[in-house]
C-alpha cells in the first residue's frame, strides 16, 4: 500500500500538486481506494511493458546497424568464413536463417557455423540473416540483417587471350609442349606465352631447342628468353637456341671427342689438377665457340634484315650432356637471368650450374647479342661442369618461372626451395594441377603446359620450363 501511496504522491508532485498537511488523512484514504490501487498497478505494468519493448527494439536496432565484415572471396577460388554470432555479441539471437546463397556456389554449414564453397559470380553478394532475439514473441515477424560479401572476379578472367599474328614473318606458336627421349632419360618442355603478351596479342618471346646427337652419344638442350624491350627478341631467342644445336651437330664428332672421353674416365677414377684443367679447357673451348656462333648467327641475321642487333636481345642457357658407364657428364653455359638446376638422385642436394646476370654481381641482365660479353673478364665464369653418378632432374627455366616460384636468386641454391618447387609441380598448388613424372606417362607435356597457367600476381611474363628426368 505504501508503494501505491508513494507512486500517487510522486505523480501528483510531477504535476505540481502538493498534499497539504491537513489533507493527509484524506490522501491516505484515497491511496487505499481499491480503484486507485488497481489503476496504479495497471500503469506500472504498462510502464514496465513499454520499457521492455524499448529495450527489445533498441537491441534489435543495435544488431541491424552494427557493422560486421566478413572476408572477401574470389570467383573460382575456395572460400571459407566463420559466421560467429558470439564473436559479434549476438548470443541473444535464439532463432535465425541464412538466405541469399542460391546459385552462388556457397552454402552455410550449420554445425560448424561456416560459410563455404567456391564462388561462381563476382560482385557484392547480399547475404540475408533473418533472426529473432530473446523476449520476442514466437509468432513475431523475423528481423532481417544484410551482410555484404564482396566476391572479386577471377583475375585470370580479366586477361584477354588474343592470338598473335600468324602472318608475321617471325611468328611462332603461342604455346608449345613436347615430350621426348634425352639420352636414357625423358625430357619434357613447355613454353607458354605470358598473359601480358596474350592480353595484347603479341608474341611468345621465349624459345628452346634440343637434340640427341646419337652418333657421338651427347644430347644438347638450349633455352632462351627474348628481352621484352627488344621488338624482334622472339626471333633472337629462336636463333640463339637453334644455332647452339646446329653448332654441336656440325662441330662435335666421335674422333675429336675420344680424348675428352678418356679424360672424363681418368677424372672419374681419380680427379687430379691435370684432369680438371683438361676438362675446363674442353668446356671453355667448345661451349664458348657455340655461344659465339649463336651470337654471330643473330648478328648476320640482323644485318640481312637491315635492323639493329639490339632488337634481337635474348638470354641463352644450354646444357650438353652425355651418359657414360660411370655416370653423366653435364656441361653448361649461361648468360642472362635464367637458371640451370641439377638435383641429386636422392633430392638432398642442388647444384646451380650457372650464375645469373642479376643484382650487383651480374650488373643487370646480359644478352647473347651483346659483343662485350665475350671480352669480359667474367666470361670464363659462365661455364659449368659436373660429373655425377646419376641425377633426378636437370631443369632449365626462364624468369617467368623463376620469379614467381623462387622469388630471389638466393633461393636457387636452397634444396628445400627446389623440393617445394617439385611438390608444387606434383600437385601441391592452389589449383591442384599435377605433373606426373612417371617415365611411362605420355600426357606429361600437356600436364606441364596446364600447370604453367598458375596465377601469380605481378608475374605475367613468358614461361619456359625444360626438365630432364
């Protein structure tokens, strides 16, 4: 009763009505009147209901206006994001439905509270969360909050793939992939025009050539990367590779190789300063002449074409290999920024067979078209030699592969990075593309070509990878 009395007194006071001292008994009787007691009770209940309604509406509005972000996705790339009500402070939501995922490639996993799938369409995806919070009536209309999920387009789809001009006198296929024998091993090579060239319909500037010189038992493999700034580099890289192969075809024969064969046999049995010097002399004399021949062939072509030699700028790496009873002799030459990697049989050692013309040491990229390289005091360091019992892989690659997969030159001498590269080739990549190096696999060239479509932001140059395995 006292509560009713205080409530009425406060109510009257708010309306500037005071209870005179001589009216106390009258007010007490008024406050005890059943009608007034019930009226106060009804008012208090309505006030409480109003307050609860306001708290409920305010809570719903807080959820509706709360900024909630979920990670962006990309078309054709696996997506997963937690829809975490507790983390967002929505633990008072007692019922909800997720809508708007139809035909998007995404679904909501109720058990794990995960939004997942492979997005099919790009744009701002509106995800509708219909919900009910505690204290709302069971038959009330569900509230609706919109979450925006940004799905970025597949970056690959933004690039055009325009054919190069087949009527150009120096045209060559945009993509090439071949499988063949190389000595007693297999060789697979894929050379693919980069996205930056495909986007504008220009040419593949990389090139390669190889041949088994069966009469002498040696095999030759050459790879070249045409300079992007040289308008005829596609022809320069082509000439560089075929010229090297042609040189060894014409200038190596069984007779003049007998002495070298014996030196290698002696060196295998017991390596001495004398055998090492003879090997170095042979490597330098023969490989330097092949490199110089390639330079001359390009120079002569430039003169005939009445254009400057620099328009044919191209790097050049090549490996001359022979199988002996005791193992393999591997001779290499390199100019430019394309590496030659020799992986041991048990994959625990990497031998980088050339140094790259990059950074302070190399002083920048060099090309086989530059006459000054043959007079440089560093020219003799461009040759490599290795005698091994066996090997697992001999790889020649252009910077279109090296840059995205190894990033920096130092990684080329780390066996863990080469093993990561091998695992990538064997399917440990975001696209799950596998290259099967089983010697019986006749589809490996196509597999390697497909693998070379990998996406790497900022790396859209031509890609050439030659693997002897």
